[in-house]
């Protein structure tokens, strides 16, 4: 007789079980159901996972699919479990205790989640360096024969717990990851330096930005990103979580729809644009806690991405806090100047109006973007000038780069790359600023 518990996971929020995820063993369809108690006093964990439990299996699948790793890490996790990469349930069952946000997924026999003891498994620097030396062969997913949430894209990433004195390791029980370590692949030299520069520039001009530090583990550069959905309280030896969802979850899109051209940019399919788009995100922002604040955040985020040539700003590179009282954008993350990497495709993840070629973003395309996303053109012009002035002010002279030099792991060999990056962003920002004056007079 089949063990029915194998097809059900408890969904927990903090110390409370708020519902279940069930896999239909006959149809392989997922169902997420809230408990009656949570329906009375809780909140929907995603806009389309409503408290009335009437959402379709596709909504539950999209939510969980987006919570899991991407890229090579997803394939490795599926291979280790002996399941298809599309088998979301088995993967959530394995690593569901440390997904993004505040919601955890654990085997159904666990009837309570409170009282967990902190479990810390130190990750010594020598061990990490050895693994990084051989990561092309062994990867970063499995430690002590246990899969750890390793989010992958262009970079290799590893979720870790870092305590109040800087010790790095893995957390279980009342602990979970508080930081993300991001590394380079062999074909992407200087990618970590690039992201460090762009993130620090965003922070310097006053945009809400995830906190990052640069460090080298032996010869391996790493970006240490402090998670904005986690907070470690040392006195209680516990990590508290804040719930977040990404843009695809907010729009009820699968991870395969994170690009606006969800079927690619081939000649026969480039006209199909069913994925995440700026138009959809701006429309969604009108229903957030503060529509004016959210619209401004999203507008500044997109314009800054254009200034730093972050062509890969897709639907999963924007997130929001989402709970009973808030629906607000989180700090920015994954800010990279793609123009510095000829090996990457130089195509916008989400179009400006109808334009996907970053080299063809001029006054008309900016005005088209404003009309498409229902943004006042005078507002767009003003914010573009203000943001550009802030960027140009930071990059003029040597102050900004001199501040980066103060980081302990930055070496004199890194400075020429910073200077090339500065020059690239400065020129692009100057050009975009020059387009601002005529935007209000353009009729699309």
C-alpha cells in the first residue's frame, strides 16, 4: 500500500503550519491548500495563491517552480534525486526548508515546527577553496551528501549561514542561510568584480540595494550578498525570515517566462511576448501598498539597468516583500554590466516599448516605453536626468573607485578593470541623459 504521506508536505510560516502541498499521484498535479486557521488570520503567500484555496494546480506549480534553483544546479539536483527536472515536488521536498522568503516546506509527518535547535555546520576556508578548485567537476550543490540550495545562473551561487562574528557554514534547525556566495565561471573573468562595482554604484546613488562585500577565497573572487529576507538574532540563536516573492511569482508566470520573449528571439517566434515585461510589472505595481513609491522604484531600477548596460534584468531579477501588511519592492540585486562581456547575448530581457536592441534605445524608444507602461513622459524625463546626474557625479574623478580600493580583498590589479567599467557606464549614462529633454514632445 502506498504511503500517502510521501505525497504531502506541510507548509510553514515561522512557527506555524499554515497549509499543505499535495501531489496527486495519478495526475502529477500539485495543490497548495491553506489551513482553516490561516485562512482566518493569515495572508495569501502570493497574489494568485488566494486564501479561498480555489487556485488551479498551475498556480501552485509556478510558485514552487520559481522558488527552486535554476540552470545547472537544478539539473544536478534532479539528477541526484533521480527525477525529472520538471518534478518540482521532489525537489521542494528535499530543499524546501530554505527557499527564498519566509515559507518552508517539510515532510507531512512533522506536526510542529517550533522548538527547533540551532545546528551549525562550519565551512572552513580551506574546504571551500578545495571545492572551488574542483567545482567544474564536483559542483557546489552537495555537502556531506546533503543537497544544499545552490542557485545557479551565469554565476555559481551557494547559500550559507554567517554568524555575528563572521563564521561561515550551513545552518539547520532554527538556523538557515543568511547570505549568498557568488563565484565566477572560467569563461567569465571579472564577473564578480563587475557585479560588486555595479551594486556599490547603485548603493552610492541612494537606490535601495542589497548589501554586498567582496572577498577572495584563495584565488577565487567571491561576492558575499546579505539576504534581505533573513535576519539572524544571536541572542535567540535563530534566523528570522521575511516573506518575498519574485516578479514571475507575482505575475503567475513559470520560470521559463522570465524573459519577455519566452520562446526566444528566433525569426519565427520573436513576435511572441508572453513572458515577464515592463508593461506587466508597472501594471502590477499599481496594486502594491504604495503605487507611487512602487512606480518610482521600478522606473529608477529600469533606468539604472540601462545606464549600467544590465541587459539581463528579467522577471526573476526583481522581487517584492509580500505579507499581510506589505507589497513593496525589495532592494535591487544581480546588477551586472553585460556590455563588458562579448560572450553574452546583448539583447534586452524586457523591451523598452518595442525595442530589444540596447544600442537602439533613443528618445523615441524611451517615449514609447513611457506610453506602453502608462508613465508620464515629463516624469520619465525628470527622473532620467536626476538619476543620470547622480551616476555621473559618482563616477567623475577618483572618489568612487578610491572607496572600492579600501575593501581588503581588492588588489591593484583590479583597478584597471574598475576604470574600464567606469568609462563604459559614464559614456552610456551621458548618452541616455542627452535623450531626456525631448521625451515629453515625442508622440508615439
